[in-house]
């Protein structure tokens, strides 16, 4: 499975590709997306009705579909979709005693609204799927695409993620201790040594093909495991590599999802200390924050590394040589662990 | 509430409900067409939003879709509908 094109909206200026030399530092526990000017891409009448999730997803997905005659499917990953609109809609049901409700919040209230909107705007009547398995949604979306290509049911797919910071999920997750109580700058996040992380959002989109022509990268394999024991994670990664006829020594670069939460970052230290002591090592959540499908940003980041672009200094943990064979290892809350194998 | 006051409030609610962030209250005139190729150029989803807005903010309900076409013409016609229905309710 090959990545032909990629596009990304994130808390950095990724939408125009200028972020690497101009990283935005954050202070606090919300990293809001830097959105592009959507005029020219989305009609004003549509834009004014769009919630942030739909706006970001269309803003990242539609440019990829321009100049493409057709895709054989649209596959999205989103843990919660447009939660802000969903909560507004549910509150209206209560506030107005199940009376007349506004359609705008309703049509954007489900996670699959983005995939539907992308299909309508690109006139794609083919396969349309949204995966919502929290921290495993992106891995499952990729697996879906791998299977479609393997079964020869598709030649070209649009696949991506979207996640927004809504007041609702931010407040609930804050009460649950997911985010830092103290103010930490993004520069100090990974060494903060305190519980909690920072909340991020964004959308990364990929045009995937079964044809290697003009490919930016190849996604060789993807796997996901839920609630592993610490001692099982090494076997999981070694097994994943060996089914692709690789060993840890064949990997020259690892991108890890360290997020500064002292309670769960030990997974990354353990995996890197045991298996990847001398490889390039990069982080990404210190520039875009944590969210359930953030591995999609890591995949976008991997494509940029493989294209020979310089990694932002803030993401470099160890840099030895040019990345060629990349393993992305990420987990969400220490519960859902995912790996993606990607190479030039 | 007199008609001028109703029209003023209507314009504010139209901007708010339809998220017309490019418009100020001064930009929308009483006789500006809501739908069609001129004026605000609203669409069918907007008409549903306006119907809900009339019910929530002014307590008047459009029950007949054909009737809606005559009511949702411009701010003037919407204000007339509100006044007529309020008068009916008061009687």
C-alpha cells in the first residue's frame, strides 16, 4: 500500500508545509489546530455551517482529491467525530423538550459526517467507512485499506483521521486526569515528569494506491493491540517485524508517541531501551498534542522524513542518518498500542 | 413589541442562527431577498434553521410548507407573519 499524496492540518503550520522551520511553542494543555483559509476550497454557504471537525477534514481531504478523477473509497478514523456539534444537538433535545431541532448540528453530530461530506463534495459514491475505535481507529482504518487492496477491491483510496478539541471531551478528560494540571511549555513537555499530557487536534489525509508509481512512501504493515502487559509489548513488536521478515536492527528510525505523561511514557522508554538503542528517534506529540488518532500525524511526519525533509529540532530525540525504514510506535493512554511500518 | 423592534431582533437572530459571520446587522435590509440568486442566497437547510428560529425566539410556528414560501421571503414578510400570529394568539 503506497502513499501518493498527503495533507495535514495540525497545531503547527503543516497545511502549507512551512512548519518545520517555524515551530509554534505552546504553553498550557490545549494545542489548537492552525487552520488554513478555506475560501476558494469550500463554498461560503457550506463553510459557515461546518463545525471544526468537518472543516478541518474537508480542508485536509479535499485538496488531495482535486485532480483525481475518482477514488474507490473514503476511509476515515475518528474517535469522537464532531463532538461539539453532537453535544449541542443532544442539549437541544433536552432544552427544547424534544421539539423542533436545528438540522445543522444534527447532520454533523455523528463521527461519519466527515466521510459523508467528503463523498458528497467529491461525488464519490463508492465505499465509505468511518472507524471509531478510540486510540485504535487509525490503525483499523489502515487495516481496512490494506484488506481492500489485498482483495483487489480498490486501486485508489482516500484515508485519514480527524479529531477536535471540544469543551465536552476536554472537561471530562481533565476531570479524569488525562491532562496536566500545571502549565508546561511544549519545549518542556517530554521531560515534565508529572502525570497528564496536553490535548491536541487535527486532520491528516492520505491518498493511498496499490501502485508504487510516484509514491512518497510504502506502508508495509500495521498492527494494533489492546491492554497488553508490559512484558508482552516486546514480543508484539518483534512478532510484527518478523512477519515482515525484519528484525529491530533493520529499522533505522523509530517515531514514538511520547506525550509527557509520567504514568504511561515508560512504554516508549522500555521499547526503545530494549529494541532500538541506536536508531534515529523522533517524537511528535510535543508539537501537536495528544489525541486518539494522533498516529495519523506520525504517518504524515514519516512521509516528510522519507521525502528528505529536515525534521523540526523539537522532534529530534536522536538523529544519526537519513530515515529509510521507519517504525511508528504509539499508544493511547497505555491501553491501545499501535505500530506502523513505513519505508521509502 | 412593534414591527421595527421585531425586524431588528429578526436580523440579529438570522445572523446568529445561520452563522453569517460576513454580515453585520446593517448589511441586512428589510427587503433583501433571503433566497434566490440575489440577497442572502440562503438554501433549504437555512429555511429549516429559520423555521426553528421563529418557533424558539418568537413562539410562532410555520406548519404548512407552502405557507413557508410566502413567509420566508425577506425580513419584512417574516415580521408580518410574527405580528399576525401574535395577534391571533392574543385574541
